[in-house]
């Protein structure tokens, strides 16, 4: 037996190790060590070179060749493609991907965080060019941390990621301002004379649902309104339907119902119609998102309009940009919502 056969094997340091030690992103480390034509700030370049020297890092030409051979697949992960909110954003992502010659592979997670992680791992194994995630983050920090780690591994291998939703994944994010939009909606509704509100708030573990509920309550507190009922339910049309039926069973003290997304509001209006509760004569109803389906809703739904297709386009451009943003550059694209008052909410005398 030779000395080499018993010597402990030392793992070759990776680009991710260099980035971690330097306190920069893998993309920045790659630009410095991979001789990218894009400039890197001198202080960041110095950190990367110092970390590489301390780790005795040498670039792996085989790994670089693999990175160059990555496919033109873009993974688009949405919660529910049947929901017009997601299909509208997906349309924007698809349009930009097609312009750049990329092929969209769609994954529907059905709001299961574990499926989202599994899809991301599969796309990494397939050497996809980019991943675009669309949907609310969960309040489960452990799950979010696991997804963030999977995405970090994908990026270390040369892939790109962008998200439509909340921060927390350490990737470029198109972020709708749910709190501010719901706050403005509450103020607009109290401006119509409403003071007592019921909220169909969706599941408590979805950050989007929580943000919209919190923003709505803040707007009410500032304008003299109050919530007399908060009903949890699925973030779907059927969830809104069931939540409205529960509201009716317990007696409606409110003059206006706010559903935290439009599909829930549409389901709620159907339930109210079946129970002979007139909208808006007996009860006003408002939603959030301004999905395309509302064009066929009678009465037309009051809501907060988000530029859904534009949000998808922005996310796709973040994921497919020729070169990722340098460390320290803004990675968040805020999106404001516009209150749209329609016939589903009436002015009280």
C-alpha cells in the first residue's frame, strides 16, 4: 500500500467556495475568475482574487465547458396555471423567452413548496438556462431556506433565476407592493362610506395573503374602518366560494367584503348570488389583481390592478439578461397596484 492510497482526499475548492469566502455572489466570482468582459468593482475583484488565492482555487475547464453547453430551456414554475393571475404572468414570461430563442418548460406546483423544490432540482439536473418562479413565498422559513439553497446550487452551476413574489430567495425579484395596494383599497372603500368589513383572507401561511390582509387593516385603521369578520380559506375560486358561504352562515355584519385575490372574490360573488345576497345592493365586494376574467364578471369587480403580463416580462428579462447584476446593485423591481373602483362596490347613503 502506497502513501498516496492512505492519504485523506482533499476536495477541490469550488467557485461557490470562493464566492462564499469573498462575500460575493457566484456570478461576481465567475466574472472575475472567468475573465468576463463585464467590469467588476475593484474592491470586489480584490476580494475574489484574495479568496481564490487563500483556497488555492483553480478554474475547472471541464466545468466551464459544461456551463457553456447549458440548454436553452427556461423553467417556469407557477402555483396554478388555471388561475388567470399566473397565466397572465406566464404569458409575459413566454413572450420574452421566445424573443430570445429560449424554450419554456412549465411546472405547476399546486402551491406545494416541496414540489417547487423538486422542480428546481430537476431543472438543475437538466442544465436549464434559467428558472422563473411565480407565486407567493410561504411563512415556513425552513422550506424557504431549502429552496434558496437549491437555487443557489443552480446559479453556482451557471444558471440564472428570477422570481415574482417576495424577497427571501436571494435572487432578482419582481415584487408587487401588496401592502400598499391593499391599504389604498381600504381607504378608497371607506371613502365610499363603508365602515364595517369582512375579509376573505386566504391561507395564513402564504405571505401574499398576509401582506394584503395587513395592508388592508392598516388602511382601515387610518380611515375609520374596522374588520368584523376574517375568514380563512383556499387561495382559489372555490376557496372564496366556501369562505363566503361560511360568512353567510354566521350572519353578515359587514357592508363590504374584501377578498385578497380576484379569483376568491369571483367565487364569493357566486356564493352570495346563490344565497340571494345582492351585490352591491346588499353587500359590496372587492378583490385584488385585476385578472382578465373580470371582463366577463357582472357586476364588474372593484379591485387593485397589477400589470401582470408586464411583471412576467420583467422577471424573464432579469433571468435572461446577458450578464447578471453585480453585487450591491439593486435586485428588486417594485410594482405598484392601482385601485379600480367598479360596480361591485356601491356608495353608502
